[in-house]
């Protein structure tokens, strides 16, 4: 199949919906192929993506759908998610593998497999207050430059979890996600099991 036919099949599979243009997983969109669609997507995607307070400059999150996009090359590519564990899909969350030479420098292959709902919620809806505000007795300027692992050690992040409001782990739409404490998350899970 020629490049032109591949492009036509990708573009023909793009469907209009009430929430805007939907892009099929793995699709690549460049400004020279479809300038109008490219501009629409650039306006919808919040960039850089944020994970645990770290800025991922090569990635962005669609504000409307929660889809994650890569800007690593000269085109926009929608990332394909998969479950972390195929053995126990009920307990597994959708994940994407992100590569960043700087942010993940301490990891093998300079990449990390990340739960989609966390990166979507932190990027689009923001971090919980306790990740942003300095603890009592620490200057805000010092807290801002404190490495994330130190912040986690202090324990300010470990208490916050991302909850799926509708209980569906595969629904990582930004409006379906909320920050809750570990206790609230456990209570909400118990309530959903009773239904």
C-alpha cells in the first residue's frame, strides 16, 4: 500500500463527533497532510503533559477526550494504550509507554509505562494542592525546585489518588477523573462493589 493510500485510509477513518474530531489510535497527523485538522488538534491538546510534577515536553493530552499524543517527530501521533496486565484485566489500568531522555534518565531505555488516567488528570485538571504548595516551614521557591522523589518521600503526594467517578477504569475522560485521598478512594471502591 502506497503512502498516499495509507494517508487516505487514515484520514477517511477520522470521524466527526459532537465532541470534535476523533482520531483513530496510532494515527499520524502532519500540518502538510491536513492543515485544518492539524490546527484543530493543536488547539485541543494541552502541552506539555505532566506526570508526577514532571513536564513531558514531547507529549500532550487532548482536553476533550483524554487521549495522549506524541510530538516527537514532525507529525502528531495518537498513542495506543494497553492494559498493564493482560492476566487480570479487572485490576489493570490502561497504560502508555513514554520515552523521554531527560525525565526518565534513571530508567532503563529512558522510558516508563504510565497509567493513562494519572497523566490525563494531572495534565488537564492540575495537580492536587499539596503537590504544589510548600509544607509549613519550607519556602515556596525551595519547594518548587525540590525533586519529585523528595516530595514523595516527605509524603505529600502519596496520600492523593486519581478516582474514576463512574468506576470504569477505561474511561479516562478528564471530566470523569477527580483527586481523592487514599481513604476516600478505598471508600468509593467499597461502595462500587456493593452496587
